C-alpha cells in the first residue's frame, strides 16, 4: 500500500512540475497575437475605420452642392454646429446633465441595494434578489422605452393619474424643455441599476468576512463597516462602473421613448446620438454627423478625466482628514 501511495504521490509531483514548467515557459509573440487577431480585425473594421471616415467627412466642406466631390478642407462643420444650430446646444446640455446626474444617482442606489443583498445569509435568497434586479438589463430596450412612454403619457399616463396632473412630459412642443430629459434620466437610471447591482453584489461577497468580524468585535456599527471596509474593498469595481457609466451616459439614445428623432429633438429629448442619427437618415448630412461624432469623442474623454480627477480629489481630502484625526487622537492620548 505504501508503494502504491508513493507512486501516485511522485506522479502528482511530476505532473505539477510539468504544469508549472508550461506556465513559466515563454511563448512566441505570434501565438497570442493569432488568438487576438479576430478581435483586432473586428475593432479595426467596425471602430477604427469608421472613426477615421468620420474625421475625414467632418473636415470636408462642400463648395458646390451640385457637383459631387467638390469639397475643400475646413472646420466649417464644427463652427456651424456651435454658433448656428441651437438644437445641438440642447443636445450638449442634455448629454452633460444626463452624464453628471445619472452616474452618481445610479451608483448610490445600486450600492444600497447591493449592500442589502450581500447582507443576506441564505445563498438562495441572494441569488433570487440578484436575478430580480438583473431582469431590467436583459429586457428588450424597446420594451422598456415603450413602457416608460406609456407611464409618462400626457393623457393616459400612470404618473399624471397618480398625482392628478396633466403634464406633457414627452410632447411639450418645446425643444429646450427639461421634462423629456427627466423621463430619459429616470429610464436610464432604472436600466443601469440592474447591471451595477449584480457587479457590486459579487464584489461585496468576495470581501474577506473576517474583516467584518474583527470590526464587530471592536464595536464598529454596520454603517461604519460599510464606509471603512466595504467601500474601500470594492473601490476598483466602483471605478470600473464609473468608466462604464460615463460611456453609457454620453451614448444615451432615447429614440424608443419618442416616435422618431425629429419628435425627440422638437420636445427637448435631443442627445449626441440622436443628433448623429438624425443626420444619417432622410437627407443625409455625413459631414455634420462626422463633426458631431468628433464632439462626442472629445466630450467623452474630457468628462472621463474630470470625473476621475474629481473623485481622486475627494478621496485624497478624505484621507488627509482621517490622517489628521488619527494624529490628534494620538497627540491627545500622549498629553493625558
């Protein structure tokens, strides 16, 4: 029996060494590149090339509309959007408000829901509630948009009947109205919460439970444990959700709530993507659409940098305050 056990033990050791040798072995460049090649080709064909085409079209200004290809290089399309087109100003306003408002509101609600789910002791209960809150994410976007259009309908809508009002949320007839943006914001937050709750719950469940036990022994309350243990532990996940939220915020496309892009623009529901969509349908204006695409790209980068810097500043200030509190506690204890 000892000989058999020793044989299997040595065999397992040899197998382990062989696996470690394969992992430590340096692979030639072409092997991982070959595995990534399909994804690289898809990105090149459907992201990089269209973006280059948008840049070329945005910098092309037609000299004679009756002669095909009679164009010159210029920034007229960018200047006209900023100086002349008031609807584009509304699109910028809506995109900015949506990106700034939807991200923190959605994250705060998601953190509260995820904390409640993660605190459940029974595994099947956590799975049930995760599934319930994830359902909006897998629901058809058109179905969600149509549902919100009926809920906020000016005549038969649930909201107007509930509060006894007759507000024209989606058909105000005013392109600068904020009513339609409010509906778009609520629907966007409701849909984004599904994905954020699932990711945050998974991250919270992976936190070492001994940290909470030690904090409870020291007398830390649940709220204090949340801010001192849970939030720092899931900070990288929150950072990822912020990045995804910014991208989703600037790419909001609320056409499903309205009948068409013209109705969205005329009733205050214009966004960057709605404006791009408008310029590639009907009588296409690819030059102006390309200019809006470049504005969207620059806006996304600028907003991402600002949000990341703002959050980094808040964290730095909080750390400095905590350091000062610890310093004063130590100093007071030494005096006494």
